[in-house]
């Protein structure tokens, strides 16, 4: 093999951890420990590499999409197109019912306009039942999840009870299994609701942003009174039974995610996730958040190395990022929006996910028009290949441009990721890789149930 002094490489990152160097491939999320020959090739310092070593390394680098070649470009296009076709197949396993486009809170960062999503009201049974029928008829899955969402979904608890009863009829009729989930602010949970959640094995996420000071600064009633004490009181029984997870929204009032997560786990939440409210975060805020999140990632690594699987699993967001590095592959979009999941508004319009409800241009169908959902322009726009800023980004195969609705809200364009969020994702990925290098992989695999 003739040595080539003009080698072109796919986007990558060289990471020095300890006394070793690692190569992270941004196209496939593959991670390799580098030997001296590889380092020299990447630095175009190839004169003194013996021919056989050069040939072996170049063959490996070509086969693993490290080196750009005409053959690799063709192969990648074929793989991407195959992934694109499969990712557009409408086969949802989750139906998000917006049972209440009303809310009893006035959270400062609400993307849904006080939970109304441009149309105030509660869903009627006829609409919810038709939505379930549409979902069942267009899904080939045997296990189906219905997520009750809002606004505050428990403001329409009677409808939730009726729909759960209806799905029990369908389970017997269709020999399919339904599971149930809900995201709620926790302020109206009572003993009846608690018993119902337990009886039907609901997966429930409580929106809670940290301690009372952090939470009440952004989540309050119409009279500006914070709701932290009500949430803690109403969820006590379910937390004691290990039935609740927590989701924190981060703003300039609560950038110390390390302390926030410790607080929520100490309260008894069995899983925690978090996300910055980008419309309320300055560059300084994001810097503080990044520093704090790096501490969280290191802590999860320590838990894994200590064999503390159950505690590590509570930080599910970090475990998912480790999994994306461990199980490399080529990806095109950030989530199953519009294909694996659909959201139905109170009048029966179908949207790719709950965050887009009420945004007419993003609508992908209606439950009263019994055809598979479709919005080709939308699906094309969330393909990472359409996002020019992502082409050479180290995080492109992990964040894939981020949440489409967050990007849309920031720029009214789903193809232009928000710069501060990009910085956050890149810094997070760098820490994830460094931690992944040093953790016990066998213990890690137990965190997502693999043998």
C-alpha cells in the first residue's frame, strides 16, 4: 500500500486519558484505544512507519469509517438511507393523550402556554377513545403504552379512569398489553389517585425542580404561591413505595444539578432526569450547569465501579449516554417523535410529540382521518444530515441536533440547533467518554439489564 500524505478523516475527537490516547468517531460513536502507529497516521507523521503496520492500520481505519474514501462515502449513504427508511415507518408504541390542556400552575418556563397549547380545554371521552382505537389500528406492537399528559392531566382524572377501563376491554379482545404512564405536577394527587396509580401500575413522573427555594422560584400557582410543600405532602406515600420518578427543569435559579439530584434521590424518587430551559439560560448559567453536570457524571462512574447498580440506575439520563457509547451505531434523529410516539390534542389532531401540540405546521394527522401519519417536510427536517451545524460536530451521533421542539422554539427552524445547547452537549459528551473509559463495563451493562 502506497503511503498517502493527504488522508481525510471523518469528524472525530482525540482524548488523552491517563497515559493513553483514545479515538472517538463522531459518525458511529465508536471508541478506540490508539496505538503509536494510529497516532502518527492521524498526525500525518508516516515516514518512519513500516509498510505492514501502515497497511494494517489503514485497512482498519477504512473499514471502521475513520478514513474518508469514495467507497466509504457510498457505503455510509447506503446505511443512512436504510436507517432513514426504517426510522420513518409509522409504528408507534406510545400514545400521548393531552387529556387536559389546562393547568393549575403558572410555571415560568412552560413551553405550552400555561399548559393550554394554544387551545384551552379538557379532552372528551369520545376523542380519547377514538385516539386509542387509532393507535391500536396503526401499531403492530404487542405492548402499548398510553401516557396521560397536559397541562395537568389529573384535572381530568375521570377521563383517565375511563380510558384505562376501555383498554382493559381491548386487552382481552385483541390479546395485546397496555401499560400506563403520566407526567404530573403532583399538586392534586390524593388517596384515590394514589390507589389508582398503584392498582394499575402506572409509571409516574413528577415535575419537581429541586429543593423548595429552587422549585418555588419557577413553579407556582396563579397567586404566585409556590407548590413545593403540596407536592411533597401529596407524593409521600408513592415515594415511600418507590413508585415515582422525578424530572427537573433547570433555570438560572437552579444550575447546580449535582445538589438538585442528590436532593431528589434523598426524597425517594427512584429515577431522575433533567433538562435546561434554554429560553431562560444565559451562557454563564450554562457554564455553571456544565461544571455541575460533569460532577454528576463522575459520581455515576464511581457508583458503577463500586458495583452499586441500583443507585447508578437512578441517574438514568447518564446511563443512557453511556449506553450510546457502549453500543455504537449510526443514528439519524434524536428520538422516536412521530414514528414511535404520537401525541393527540383535545380535538383529535395528531402531533409528533407532546411538545409540538398546538403548532399547526407540525401536525402530522388527525384521528378522525384513518390514515397513517405523514408530514414529509417535518421528518426530513429532523434528520441530522439536514443540520449543517451538526456535520462536523463531535456530538452529532449522540444528541442528533437535540430536541426538535427546543430547536424550533429557539429559532423557528428545526435545522439550526441552539449554540449554547451545542456547547452543553459537547462538554457533556467529553466527560461521558472520559468516565466511560475508566468504568467497569460489566457492571455498566447490568444498569440496562443486559447480561
